[in-house]
């Protein structure tokens, strides 16, 4: 296929054709449950240009031909999905959830005699959420309670999972972490010019990172979870997919376990064994 011609201003244009965009949108929805309406075409084109260049395709439509006509979709799927996922994350994002974790959720688990607390960060992105959870739990438990904890952190995007495993972040990215917790759980780089910190080894060891597609039929996450953070991911799914995802998550929760959703998310209208106990926080019955 020839490269796209210049427009009237002499600027090279490169757009995905209608048929290829529809094929991409259908595949992304079937694979990851992410809707890709025509209004997101420009965004999709921008995100796919790196993969287009990586395989040497002259145009975006050539990249699509590489996927669909040359039967490379299975091999390219991981890179394609990495390109279209959204990975907005921050330490202590929606801080009232962590206030509730510290003041209410953890004391209740300890009072109930829980000796091994299991936590799941469902869409962990580059790791800020699970490391925040670990900081709060470790700070509450250390020197006061004998209970242990383990955190499973999952995401669809393999690139952000590698960042999360390393636990290395720019100094300005960890500014939301309270000063005492920064001092305890974050190590500055030996080279001050790098302006980076790394999560301490003990905290990194408390978290297991794994790839998980929420569109899969089963979630192999091990023993039932006491605390599940599924925040700001349901907004990317339609109502049918939301119900499927939350139903599967609830099935992996221990009785009395807590589910934390994002501030703009709701499960209203879905018949689920959940009771709201606080804003966007639900207990499994």
C-alpha cells in the first residue's frame, strides 16, 4: 500500500481506513472489553504509530494489513493491547479509600482474627496502587499485630507491569506519599542526578505482579480475597462487561470482604451479593 498523500497544506496525513478501524475496534472489544467508538479513532491512531514504526509498516493501514491479512494478530496482540490501554495512576489516589483501610477495614480484619490478609489490586497499572496499599498495611501492622499480608497486583498491560515490578519512580511522582511513609518505604537513588526513588525490598516482596485479562472466563487468583481494589477500570466497559467483571471479582472474595471502586463508578442496577458500607466501598455478604 502506498503512503498517504500530503494534504492541502503539504502535511503528510496517515489515517486508518474505515474498514480497518472497525476491525480493530471489534478485536479490541472482544479481547479486552474496551469500547473504541469512532470518536476515539485519532487517539487510537496516535497510540499505534509506535508499533507501526516498530514493524516497518509505511502507513497505519499497512500495519492493519500486517495484523489481519498477514495473520500476525496473535503474535502482535500483546503489543496492540498495551498500546490501547489507559494507565493513569498515582500514589494515594482517592485518599479516603486508604483512610478507610487504615481506620476501619484493617482493624475489623484483625479483630475478626484474620492472620493472613489477602489483597488484590485488580488493575494495578505501574504499581502506585498496590505499593500504596502495602505502605498503609505495613505501617498499621508493624510492631503491633502478628497478622501477615500478601498483595496480588494484576494488569493487562505487560509494559506497566515491568515498571511496577521494578518499583522505581521519579521523585516528583511520589510526592503524594506522606513524608513519614516516604522515609520508611522509599529509597533515594545513589545518584542524586537521577531524581528517582525505589520501593524498599521488603515492600516489593509483599506484592506479586501478574498479567490478567478481565475478559477471561476465570480469574486464577488463588485463595479468596479480603480486600479488592478495582478502581477506575469499570468505566472502560459497557454495562454487560461490567456485570461480568464484578461478578467474577465477587466470586473471588471472602465473605465479609471489601470491594473498593473508583469515585465515578457504580454497581447500581446489578444484582450482586454486595452491601454498600461507605462511598464506593462495598462488603460481600
